[in-house]
């Protein structure tokens, strides 16, 4: 099996490090992206189509990160891109917003069963707006988070010891463990009348640990509790949105969030995010000073309309689940064949992987590295993403690579 | 909260800085020579509301033990700030026991700490000598790794970082040079200035002395180094992620 060479990637990284802080910053970079070892991973891409990316060295990968979520229908989806390019001919960033914004808001609110939509660019724009809205509506300042959370990179979403974060930035943050309703009740009681919002992802899909689904009845109890206590319930659906349920992941788990944040899968990579909410919060969000230079650009709205319509046509969540179960079943079997206990957690459409032999993560990192070197782009400690263009042949090839990678790890560890 | 905490600094000064006399006497022939032909002697530092430790000088070597045991010289400090003053030269230590050993303090201990200061705050010219360069980098590496533990255990923000670190060993390695194990248990860190034999849960390796020096001097971007592979990480990356936040604070304390 071919082993990739990354000569050009390395050269490009040297150029990058001279003019870009840390070469590639953030989650797409080798540090935050946990490229272990970095020599196994491509650092820059050249092009992408469907479920595949090609790096600057010409290596081809079946990509299970999907740009960390935005690629939901396949890179360069013809229908979405056609709608975007058609709108581009008419106008994009204009003095008065395009009517496409209204059409998109109507389609989106109808799809996710909410009363209004507020558009921005990134997921973090919407989580910040959600927090501000909750505070404006309740006149309270404290926010309850679930340990292991990620809601973006604004100072309020970071932690006390992060560079550049002030203690004051996180002074009103409270924390509970996932699925621990009793702890939530206790924490809220200790801060009676001060809690503006409870913010959580639909299930615990944090990094570095097996992902955890909601316990039976958890969300329903949380919903009732928030209503009783006047706490705004915020669902951060930036990562899961549209991959579990086109009506939103709150609908998938049988509860109704007051505010729900969307981004990644909203327009198949065209840059738009949205906070959607219930009628009683519309006035509060209307009074907010919150905007951005590109937030009303029309091209992503046109792309979003085409993306949602195509996801509906495909019944995308059902498709994702079927493809994911086929894939992860194959991966687990490939591991078992060589004595590896590959654990799959989280929802299938956003599967998380961990090789559970021993109590360290070194073996898992070795296996992931061997997969990437052979042309399957997975990552060590983040959930993965399924997209609609993934074919049976892609899955077959992935399992073949995974099996060869397990074999290579086994050969490196005769003690196993 | 962004200011350094006197108590944490006292722990760093005691266990990371003075504690590196152990390594100095082992690695530097000059340091060993200062102590040649002398009878064993124990000197205890007793900081009120802060660290307590006893240094034993024997056979040309130095060993540090936490706590005040049987000693020949005892030097008390009324506060952490006073002890920190010893390190920056603003406090004159006055022993309450062992006046007859005052010659040791003046003729042997002080030259040793002067030597240590020269190595830990090297001039550009001194670093051009490769042997000195490696000695300085090695001692600074040990100071850094021990300081991390003190910050994790005593500094408010450091404790917050440590609260997110799971139990297990972290290996920190300079390829071809020094190595240390940071053992985490119940969010408390203890640094061993060697690689313990148990399999580590995480590992961070610097490819050379030169890279380690550049990291110490702030001459390289460590995240970019991870990207180009000169700093490698493996295992439980979240442990290293939190460790790096403590290392950031170590730079603040040691500056």
C-alpha cells in the first residue's frame, strides 16, 4: 500500500511559519489538530471534491473531517455551488441586503421549527449572541456550562488559564458534569435568580474522551427545569446541526431549545451561521448591537437555501447514519482482526474513535497516523463527520486502509 | 490574579532554583571542587508559611530533602517575601543555628549559588562555550520542570490548570540531553529529574539542546515547532495542553 510523502507540505509550512503565527493556527493546524506525529499528516491542500481532498504533494485522501463539519453534501456540490455562483452574478456584499436573506430565513425557521433567524459567519458569533440574548432577556449574568464544552473562542468561552483571558471574562461561568441533572439543580439553587442560561451541545461530543449521549429523559428534565426557573435553554448545534435531524438536534432528542446555534452544515462550506430562536426572545435580540461586514452577504444565503433543500431531498440524516454504521462496523472488525479494541462513540454521523488497548492513547495515535499515511484522513481526538457524497467504494477502501494500518501497528508491537 | 504569587515564587526558589544545586554539583566539576575535602554538612531553610527544605552537602554532591530535619545550620525566614529576597539579593540571611559553620556559608555555599546564578542567567558570551551551553540548558530545563510542579500545586491559576490534568506520568525529554518525569496524582504534580520506568501517559520531546535553549530564551514559536516536528507530542495531548498553560506561567515566574 502506498505511503504518502509530504515534502511540499513541509516546504509550504516553513513558508507559512514566517508570515503566519504558528504556521497554521487553530483547529486546522498541526498543534491544535493533534497531528501525532506531524510527519504523518498533510499540512496544506490543493483541491477537494466530494469526499476527497488532494494535498500539495498530490496525495489523495478520503476525508472524514469534512473541514471539521462544513462539508455535508460533498466538496464542490454542483447544486449548492450553482446556486451560489448564480447569486454571485447578481450581487453578494451589497449596501442593502439581498432578498435572499428573507428567503433563507423563511426556509430555515420553517425547517428547524423556530420563529426567527439571525445570520452571522461563524459558530462562535451565534453562541456569543445567544449568551448576550439570554442576559438581555433575563437581566441575569451567570451561565451554566457542561464540563468538556466547546462553544467557540470568544473570551467567555475560554478558561481561566488560557492566554489572553482575564478572570473577569469567565467570572460568571458555572460548570456541571454532563447528564448530571441533580448537579444542575443544585448549582442553580446556589445561584438562585442569577442564572441567565444553560448552554450545551445536544450530546457531549468534546475532544479527548469517548463521546456521551444524553441519558434517558435528561433533556426533558432540563427543559422543564429551565422553564420553571426562567433560565434560557441554549442548544449549541454548531457541530451536530442537520447531521442528526434537519429540524435541529433538539428535535432529534425530543425537547425544544429556546435558542439554537447553527453553522457548519448550513451551506456546505459557504460561510454563514445562524442563531434561531423562539418568539419571546425576538425583542431582546432585536435590541442588540451586533453585526459584521459580511454577515448579510447573499451568496452564502443562496448556497444555504440550496443546501437545506438538497439535504431534505436526500433525507440526509438517515443517509449519514446508514453510511456511518457501515463504516464504523468495518473499522471495528478490521481492528478486531488484529487484536485491537476500537471503540466508537457518539452519534454515528459524528463518530468518535479510540483504540482502547491499554490506558494510554499512544497506540491509537499510531493507528491514526498509519491510516493518514495511507490516504484516509481521520484525526486522533476529535469526532469525525460523514458527508452525503461518501460512496460504498470510499467505505470499502477506508476499511482496507484501516486494516493495513492495524497490521502495521501490530507489527511494531509484538508484545500485543 | 495575573501577578505572581509570593508563596508560589518561594516554592519555586526553594525547590526549582536551590534544588538545582543537586544537578550543579553532579554535572559541574567546578562545583564539586568547591566542596572537595569537606565534612558533610546540612543546611536547613525554614520559611514561615512557605517551603521548608534541607540541603545536604556530602562527598562533593548536594541533595535536597523537603522538610526540616537534623541540620548543622538553620536559616529561618519570617515570610515567603523575605525568602524570595534572598534570591534577588535584598534579604541577608541570618542563621539561628550553626554560627560556627558561617565559613561554609561564605566560602562554599555562596560561591556555589553564585555559580548557579551565572549558569541560570548566562551571558551571550558564556553560551558560546558548548560545554557551558549544555550545562546551562540542562540546569534550566530542570528548573523549569520543577517550577511547573510548584506552580501546579500552589499558584491559583496553575491549580486551575492542574485540576484538568488526569493522573499519570508525563515525560519531558531533550533528545541527547536531560529528561524529567512529571508525575500527576490527584491534580498534584511531583517532578522527578529522570525518566521513571513506568509507561508514560504523555510525552513531549525537544529535538535538541539548541531547540530547548531557543524555547527557554523565547527565540522560537513553540506551536510552529510542533508544526514542523522539532517538538513532538504523544499520548494524552490534553495533559500536555494543560501542562503548556502551566509552562506559560513558569516563564512569568522565572523571568
